[in-house]
């Protein structure tokens, strides 16, 4: 990419004192507790907690340390819930899972040095995936109390800067409440993202007489001129519109569906937009709209027959990122309207005719005011084509290919049948994420989650725990590869300790199958992809959670039902057999990579394949 994601999100300046961040446009629509003033004499630690409570924080995820003990003690005193995790990667992923599920900023608290560096992968995931976080980060003593060679004396601010929208470095106890409030505001403003507040530990015990007002609301610009341009195009009722909706629409699902019905526009979504329209809606075509995504989306957005084509693409709250588009694999549509809360996303990937800088919800609400002019009659032929294309996808996906274990695609279809509509699914960085994006229908916003653009392996286990902690009545499951499990599996001990009833489905193929798929095609052998044979039953027992095993396709339904009925956390080893099941995303991406190779690269590539093809005993490891 030729741009810096952090700069794009703005608010980029590191604040010394409380100078931060250029004003990013605020997002409307998410209900937040109206915060009042922070008033009274208290310690810095108490001010942190009081501010978090006022901002509506339900839970802080993290691990205490010498520099943060004062803070954790204050949380207990003031009754602010917290969840102790086993590693700070989990702290950031838990806060991320919380934020995606609730729509509110997730909060983590970590110590300086290793606490910060451990948390960076998850904070980076939140940055690239537009998830609001507030990281409360300890720091070594500064100012008069500074001494050389303190423990954890890394440059916390410099470490956090590239993975956040902004960093507030607090220099005096009096600044604590304002810094945290501004961090909440900035995290949600415009395109959401993570913000850090770095507090030297000595300030937590200092006292101050606080009188801190609510943070200034960062305004929401609405580009009226471009909006009118967009309406001019949409009013051409002879043109068929297709909507591509992203995460920016998650809080405006009902109005988005209404707009789609007014326009009679088929709706495709990005991966993180899954759920903005119920997949059972007659206009929903599922994920993506190219050859990498659902067959239905491709057939409707890139049809063979010219009279069936889409004339206008209306992209709302979406970025056309590499993963969602299968390596920028977008069928050409003659006219493109792109709406986004962050100007830096507009027209960045796709040539755009009209770029509307606006919050998705505000745009949709305004567009609905033009209903009489935009209205199209239902097109029975289109609706029939969508229905037929979805049925064909289901038929193709229902074909069982596995022979020595469970079929992963059958798992995905069966899980959907068993899981309640409001159940939460956290899908990790396994090759099955692409199968799930394609074949797992989502019926409600904020119920399907995937670390889409940083692809941080191991994310699903802590992210699911973060959400389950504040949503005790909801069914929460993970779809986790065995490689991902080995990265964050220790966090399952937290489920056992707290009795958080997440169902951890671990796809055991003793391999990085994803890498094997990519490597086999390119090198005719695999390197560094084979994982340990594990005793999952012993592991579950050690972690204090229940255990189940599914070793064939025929046992999927009963196994998943048994897991869901289990009253506590349970680890389910699903022995999967991928065979060479077609994965549309991988095939589409491979085709595009090949097309982009230079003639010299292609020659070298083919020569290597040729020489390896005669090696009958390829060394795979
Ligand atoms: C932290 C991290 N390291 C490495 C990768 C590269 N990577 C992507 S998928 C994958 C393998 C995942 O293995 P597993 O969880 O077993 O799922 P499977 O590939 O078998 O479906 C790897 C190594 C990554 N995305 N994140
Ligand atoms: Mg695997």
C-alpha cells in the first residue's frame, strides 16, 4: 500500500500535554452513556477509574504490574469490572472483541515495556480493522522522579504511535481525566480506531482536585455537494444499483435495508460488514462481489448477460481492502459512488465517480428522504436470480469432500443451523475463514467477527472471551485453526477460571493448511507447516474446561449440539480433513498474483515447478 494507515486515521500526532490529534469526523448513532463532569479531590488512579465509569466502560482487560497496582486496586474499590488475562496480546484482542460486539470502545490496561510490546499485535489489528480501543498504558517515572535505568524503560509512546490513531502522554495528574475522555472521543470519531493514554506510574498516587468537563465532540462533516451529485446518479431509475456495504454500516442495518429496498439494490458486504443486512433477505447476496467471494454475489454483480448488469455501485462505509476484495479483485461497474466517514479512504482503491465524505448512517438517512425519486419497482427476475444463485451456492457447499475426518464446510453449515441467530462467532486466521466468509450466513449485525486486515493468528480465543464477559447470556463460539490455538490457547485457562462459557472449536489438521495451500501451488512442496500431535483432552483438563471431540462429518450435528448445550466453557477438537476443497478466495488471489508476474518471474516460476514435478518424493515439513 502506498499510504500510512495511521496517518489516514488522523488524530495521528503524539500528544505531549493534551495536545492531540487533528479533529477527525465523529460517528453518529451509537448509544453511549452521556458523561458528566469529573469533580472532586482524588488520586490519579481514582480519576482513571471514575472517568472510565463515566464513559460507560463495562470491563477493563489486562494484567497488573508494579506500575499499575494502584490502578487495579482502585478498580476494585470503585466496582469497575475487570478481566485478568494471561498475556497482553489477549488484553488487546479481548478489548477488540468487546468493542466489535458492543459497538463501544474496548479498554485494556497494561504495564510499560513487555506489557506494551505484547499488546501491539492486537492494537494493530484494531487499527487496521477500524475498531475503537482505549489503551491505558503505564509508564516509568518521568519529570522530577525520573531515574536512569528504570524497569520497563522502553519508549512506550514511540512503540504505540504506529499502531494507534493517537497517543496522549500524561505529564501531570491533573490531565488524567481529560486525556481519557478525549481518547474515548477520538477512538469513536470518524473511522474508529485505537487510542492510547500513557500515564507515568507516579501520577497514579498523586492527588488533584478535578473539575473536568465532558470532551468536546468531534463533529461529523457531511459533504452536501457530493451527496447531491450522488442522488443525481441514484435518481436515474433506469440504472440498476448494487450496494457494497462495510463495517461503517453496522449500526445502521435497518435503514440500510430500507434503502436497498427503495433502490431494489442487491447488497454485498465486506467481511467485516457481514450482518449489516440479514443474509436471508431477498436482496442480500452475501460477501464480496468478485470471483473470490460468494458465487451469488459474483453472479449478480458481474453477470454474463449484459442486460442483467449493475450500472451503479454504491459503496458505503467500506474500504476495498486486500482481504475483502481477494487482492483487489473487483469486477468493473460503470459508475461508482463511494461514501465513507474518512476522506482518506475515498476513491483510494477504486476509481470513483462521486466520493461522499459522510458518516454512513447520516448518508443513508438523508438518502431515504429522497425515497419518492429513488424508488424502483421490485424486479422479480432479479429476485429470482438472487434466490437461484444462493440455492446453487448452498448446493455446491453442501457437497461432502472429507474422507478421514470432518468436512470443514459441513462444520460451517451445521454450526449455522445449530447456533441461535444472535450467537456470536469469532473466526480466526485459518483457511476456513474464507469458507466461513462465503458460506456462513449472518442474520444480525455485530455477530460475526474476523481479524480481517492484520490477520493476527490466535485472535479468536481472547476476542470471544472479551465479548462473553459482558454478554453472559449470549452463545459465543470460536472457529480456530490448530496453529492459531497454539498461539493463544493459554487464554482458555481464563475461560476455566471465570467460567466464561465460550465454545472453542479447534480445527485440528496438525498443520498450517493455509500455508500448505499457498506453498503447494507455488513450490510443489511444503516448508515449516506441520504442527504437533496434541493431546487436546489433557489440555482441556489442565485448563479446567470441558472437552468434546468430533472426528467425522456424520458426528458434526450431534457434537456441535452437545457443545452448545454444555453449561460451561468447552474445548471441541474437530479433526478436519480439508482434502483439496476448492476455496474460491485462494483460487482468485492466486490467479491475480500470477497475472501480475513479469515474464522473467513467470519463466523462473515455471522452470522451478517443472524441475520439482519430476521429484517424486518431495520433502514436506
Ligand atoms: C501472527 C501470525 N503469524 C503468521 C501468520 C501467517 N499465517 C496465516 S494463516 C497461518 C496458518 C494458520 O494455521 P491454522 O490455525 O492451523 O489454520 P489452517 O491454516 O490449518 O487452516 C499462518 C502461519 C499470521 N497471519 N499471523
Ligand atoms: Mg491447521
